C-alpha cells in the first residue's frame, strides 16, 4: 500500500492544496496527518483528496471540536492526540510529537513497526531498532522554508520525501 504522510499544515492553504494534488498524483491509498492543521477552515482544502485521511491533533490546533466535525463531514477520521493503526499488517503509531515522554517511550519499547510524528517541521527518516521513524516535515514551510510530505510503501518500508514549492 502507498501511504501519504503529512504534518504541520498550519493554515497554509495554497500549500495544502499543492500537497493534496501531489498526493493524488502519487496515487496514495491512505493519508496520515500528524497534526497541526490549526483552524477548522482548512478542512475544505482536503476535500479533493482521493484517499481516506486519518489524523491526530497537534499542539497548535485550535477549535478541536469544530475541526474534527469539519473533517468528519469529508469522511476524514481525526482520532485525538494519538492513533494506533494497522496498515497493511504494520503496527503504526501516529502522533504529533510534542509529547516527549510518549515519543521516548514508544521509541524505547520498539512496540510499533512504524512511528509517524511531526511537530519539529524537519523531515527525518531513521530506524530505532525495529521501528521505522518518519517525520514528513511540514507542509507549511515555516521554520525551515521547505514544504515537504513523504510517501511510504508498506510492502518494502521504503520512504521518500517530496519537496513542494514554497
């Protein structure tokens, strides 16, 4: 399965639109969002997405009730601050990454095949024991002046980054 990974969209509507377009071009079958949508009005910009969207909240998400409602109206599943998923037989942890004790614990336990987080706005892909750790960076481009998403192939656990035009 081809999975699109995004995080930290931070209301940058043009870049959200570009990310959605690119994910559609990549024919992703699922999109995982590691939080920081920020405001509920961003939800409509995920409407053109052809794949299901599952996400978690980040530390900058404001009106969480309305954000969850607006995304649910599009068929998206916003799960709170943490999500455990089985994706193509892989145990996947999805969280924003600002909860450092939770991050540290998940990494030390190596309890998941894949751990996806955001928060730092920096693209990172590495292994911690048997866990593949992926931070797709930030769609918004704040802090690093780079807008990035990632693609994960669950068959071979190959991951690649895609840089969008800021």
